[in-house]
C-alpha cells in the first residue's frame, strides 16, 4: 500500500540552501570527517551549477586516508567535532578497525538538530564506482555513544537503471547500544540520476524516510541527540574511466523538531 509523506511544515525552514552561490559557509563544512585525516584528503571538490552544486571526484584527488584506498570522497556536512590529537574522540567513529584524530577540528554545530525534518533534492551519479549518499550522524560532542546514524539514502551508480533504481536506507547503530541497525534496499521506479527529492522525519522514537513524496521506510527507532547532516559523493573502486565523476545536490531544506 502506498503511503504519502506528511506535508512539509508551513513555517519557514530553519535551514535552506539552493547553492546558487555555492555551499553556504555558515551551514556547510566542505570536508569529509576531517579530524580522521588531513585537509588535503578530506577537502571536497565541487562547482556551482545552474541547478545546484556539482560534487566531483577528480582524477588527481587523493584517497580519504591512505590505508582506506581506494576511497575518494567529496562531502558537505553541517558541522565538525573532534578531541585532542591522537585520540579516538570525534564524530562518526564508523570503522571497526579504529580511528585516531589526525587534524584537530574544534566543535562547530552549524546545524545539529535532535529531531526534525530534512528534504534533499539530488541527482545521483552514473559514473562507475561511485555512490551518492546522505546521512544524519551523531555529533558525539557530548557523549561517545551518541553515535547512531540515519541513512537517508545510499545510491550506487551500478544500481541506477533507465526506469528503475535501488537505494539503501534505514538506521545504523554504530556505537549506540540503544539502537539496532535496520537497513533495507528500497526500489525506486525511476532513473535516480535525474532530479528527485528525499525526505526524512525523525523524533519520538520513529524514523520515516520518503522519496518523491512516498514513504519508503518506517523504522520504529530514532536517535534522540544532535545529528550532523552529511551529503557525499564517493568513489569506492580503483580509479577508472573518465573524470570528473559527478553528482548534483539541488536543494536542501530542514526544520528543527518537533
């Protein structure tokens, strides 16, 4: 049974960006988890386009960390946090083999709601080896187990077809013992490399994820602590093909909850 998403709030969004002048510097940090690596490796490659911002993977772009190769990424996120150099204190300790702070990033909570709604309009990449994703991740600036993630979507280039695509969506527990990882593949009846809008509404113990106005996941749990929004283009395979590899972020709107 098809379930329609609730309408967006009638009040003005708490954040909004159409990227007409590039990513807003008061809203976005143009680095991917910069505390776990070095600035030359975390820096996003992007350019402003007529319909938003074009995230790029360039031929000369370094891997996010040498030990993770091949893994290149251009990311926008709504804040940063880390502890002291060499510590394991930082946002999104997502790797089981351990991470240590290599670049100290003083805490910036540019947008970090504990509940709310986000609408994200994107066009995914068809370039080989790429993935476009959007996540809300625990900031961990107050406590290390406030580490859960809402995976709004992950779209692999290889999962995009002319009339049907597949995304992954749900909740990941990471280091939060109060959450259970609940991820699922979501069929999309369209070419995800064309503009489309994702929505997540979370709070009160529930996460609702939708695409193009239709609910695609309803998960009976939700992080209840500050979350950063991350939107990123990855190349997760060995370099191949032509560059730059690209994906578009057209528009983002967010409302603090409840």
